C-alpha cells in the first residue's frame, strides 16, 4: 500500500467510497482531496467493483445498507478479491449492527476495520484517512501466511535446532488476586524471520503431522520449567493441546511419564483444548479426556463462547475448567452483550461445578467486574504479558500478585 504522510501533512493514496447517498460520497471525497488524496465516490456495487479493479484504492469506505448489494456481501467479495485496502464501514443502522459488520470484516481478514456511525463528522473522516494502522500491514495472519511462508520442513528443522521455546503468562485468583499458575505459550525464534507467533505455524504443524512432536517438546519444556524453581511449587501449568492430539492414543501415557520424571503432580497440569476441537470428534475427545482425568490431569475447554458447540458438550465431556474466550473480556467495557456472556458462563460453570477463567483482561475495570460476577480466575495483559521462563519465575517472586 502506498499511502503515506509527508511533512506538509498531506497523505498519498486513493480512496474509493461506496454509498448510495451521493452527498456522503461527496463529503468523504472533499475531505480526502483536502489532505492530498485522490478520491472517487460511487453509488452502486457494480461501479464499485469496476473502479476497484481499475484503480486499486488504498482506502475503502463502505455504506452497510445499499439497495443492490449489502455491505457484508461487498466485504465478502473484497476478501475473495484479496483487497488489501484500509476499510471503513459506515451506517445509520445503529452500533450493534456496525459492530457485527466489523466482526465479519475481521473474520474476512481485514485486521482493523474502522466503523463510523452516521452522521459522520469531518474530523472522523479525516482521522480514518490519515490513520496508517487502519491498513492491512497490521493484518497478522496475512503477514504470517503471505510473507513468512512457514513450511513443514522448516518446522522440522526448527525442532531439531531447538528454536522453539515457551513464554509463560500468569493466571491469578479472583477476588484475592494471587498467583494461581501459568499458561505456556509457544514461540519460535526463527533464524530468518525472527520471533514467529503460534498462529503462524500451529496450523502448518497440524496439517503436516508435526504437531505431535511439537506438543511433546512443549510438554517436556514446560514441565521441566515448572519443576525448576521452588516458587513454582504447586502452581498450575496450562498446556495448549491441538485438536489433532485427540487421535494421538499415546498422548496420555507420554504426558503421565513426562510429569513423573519432572516430579510434577498431574493435578497441577491443565490441558487446554478448544471448544471447536472438542466438538469436532466428541467420541475421540471423550476417550482422551477420560484417560487424562483418570491419570489425574485436568482438562479445560479453551476459547469458550466463540465456537459452535452445544452446551450439552459441557455436560458430556469431563472438563474441569471453562476458559472464556479473550474477545469477551476485551469487549466487556463497551459491550453489555460481552458482559452478559461472561456473567452467564460463570453461572454455568458454577452449576456444572467447573472452574472458570476469563482471559484477555486488559484493564482494572474488567478485573473488578470479574470479582463482581464471581469468576474464579483471570489472565490478561493487565495482570502480566506472556514472558520468558526466567522472567516468569522472577514475577512469581516479586510481583504484587506473588503469594
Ligand atoms: P490461546 O490459547 O487462546 O492463548 C491466549 C492468547 O491470548 C495468547 O496469544 C496470549 O498471548 C494472548 N493474550 C493473553 N492475554 C491477552 C490480553 O489481555 N489481550 C490480548 N489481546 N491477548 C492476550 P498467543 O501466545 O499468540 O497464542 C495464540 C494461540 O496459539 C493460543 O491461543 C493457542 O491457541 C495457540 N498456542 C499457543 N501455544 C501453543 C502450543 O504450545 N500448542 C498449541 N497447539 N497451540 C498453542
Ligand atoms: Ca489456551
Ligand atoms: Ca483462549
């Protein structure tokens, strides 16, 4: 994308506006031209896609409600066409609809679509046009999949070279706010790409059959770490387990052996499996989780609330913990719906006699809210970011949350 600000405050770039109200298009175009951009406003989706192909805009402004094709359909088409323009959605339909449309855009790969409730002010228009983070350069999955290009044999090499390591993020109790344990989060120190995040390679490891070896490394490294310092004694360790591990029949025995040799009690180890993974093959999940529970390990349903599974899954599978997806805590300040989901998940877990963790806690108000609704545990940037094993041990000794 070639929209950049130069020293006299002008912005280079091309903005394409689709709104069936020509006045709205005109206002956007005037603001864009004032700050040095080229601008075109169109009133139908046909014109929009013709112009898109010919002109490759750097910014797109989209009215959600159009007579011929609604904004969500336009977003789908844009994603299919692999548009990497910065996106701004506008509508008079109310904040809930706009937020839903933004979510849809995010799921189609637009990282930070802006939303503007009509009537839109000139300042808001200018802010969107000038804001460089609105663009797809910040679309992490795209950067990862498009540029980093992780291949299976690279993961294999990385495993041999011991390039994978773990960060640990604390989980604290509510309302006492004392350290309960840590979640292990994998990272890859890649010789060419630098630090690579799990979302960029876990999928590749799964599809190339390397995930079992990777999980083994994670299990070995994290259990060794947990056993390495007295401050971690009786702290819990949460390990993420991929959906693909459900059909790894050896997993419970290997985990049992690894815990024994590290001197860790299985009751301090929590395996986190996503809701979607557990739902994808319930019988496999039932067998695996039961075997893990029989050995004394705990099992947590991760990313709860964003999957499509039915509530009866929770009753049928032997979970010990529910982990509320981070998106709810992150939205809880402005969204009553997100708060309602946290509240009802806490109630649900009470009734099913499960522990409940809310992750994605980014501020004090959210943590205070978890006390009010009676959530057991909290995790998030407000408490601490994921950190190296050494830093985490230090944190467990010196932070205000240390026991
Ligand atoms: P997850 O299991 O849901 O892990 C939580 C993610 O949320 C982590 O991202 C963590 O850094 C991030 N996070 C924690 N607190 C906050 C917060 O307050 N705000 C925000 N915005 N984010 C927060 P990370 O480390 O990038 O991991 C992404 C995902 O990769 C994990 O999601 C998990 O599904 C997967 N993953 C990580 N490590 C492993 C692993 O060892 N094995 C497998 N199979 N998957 C892993
Ligand atoms: Ca997790
Ligand atoms: Ca999660």
